[in-house]
C-alpha cells in the first residue's frame, strides 16, 4: 500500500496560507475592537495674541461680567446674592501652529465673590504662577442709604505668553466656572430694597473668555463676556 507524502512545496504553500489567514484574523480583531488602537489627543493651536502689549507689560486682562436674576435671564427680577459664589478660573495656553504638537499648559486659580453691604469684595483668593491677580469691580449698584447690588465684574491678570522649556505658549482661553452658589433675595432696584428669598437653579455656571484680552489691568479696560446666574 502506497502512502502519499506531500511535497516540500506543497507544505510551504499550506504554511503560507495559514500565515495569511492569521494576519486576516488579527486585522479583523483590531477592526472589531477600536480600543486596541491607541488614540492621539490633539490640542488647539494658538498664534501670538495681537496687538502686542508695550515693552515690559507681560500680562493681559481676562474678565467676566456677572449678573444675578430670577429665571428668565437678565430681563428677570434682579437678585442680590446672600453670601455670593466661588469661582474656578482656568487659563489654557497653547503652542502656535506648526510642529511638534501644539502642546497645552493649564492653570486654575479661584476666588469667592461676595457683597459687603456697600460694595463687592473677594475672599479665599488663590492665584498661580501665571494667573497673577484677581480683582472685582462694582456693577449694577443702587446707590442709596442702604446700598444694594445685583452685578459685578471679575478681572484677572494673566501672563501672556508664557515660556516652558524654551517654547512660547500663547493664551488661548479663560474659563470661569462656579463651584458654589448661595441663595439670594429679589431686589427692587427702584426702592433699593430686598424682597423674597430665592435659590439658584444650579451650582454650576460657566462662561469662556476667548479674547481679545486688553493689556491694561483695570475695571475700565475689561471687555470680556457676560453671564447671568439664575434663581427661582
């Protein structure tokens, strides 16, 4: 009885087919399982901010005008906060367009804004290496014997650009986010008197200042966006 023995070429062909089949299966597994493929996180690029500040002025001013009103936004009944609100202020700086990656640097400062009975003030101020100062400006104040107010403007002094490992990073955005919002009282601006107690509709309100950022650091120079904290 004769036994048929596969030739060497036949064996090699079979092994090659098995290798190709294995490769196909591997590709199929990767396609069916995207998590197996590492993702690349891309950051936004940021060119130098113009116009340039005068020689020796290394900071720009970010700001946010904050008002308080019952649900319905700025057209609703004004509200004077009881103990105010606490803010996180996050600045992002990015490399300009071009290689290698438009890398990003981020720092977060914080402060609590509150009304003293005669004006707005800040407490628990925490700055960073490049968010160098935070201040507050009186707005929407009803000036009578018993002064009340339902608005203010935060101004923040921020270095731009910053240098990390001999690379310039340009200010791209500043994000203002509340972490705590207290109750308040409806404010009759004509009589300059407080009315019913109201509660905030959320503890988290956020707004982004995307520039342009003036070089001068003052209430008069502030030119950022606005945000209304709402109550019900």
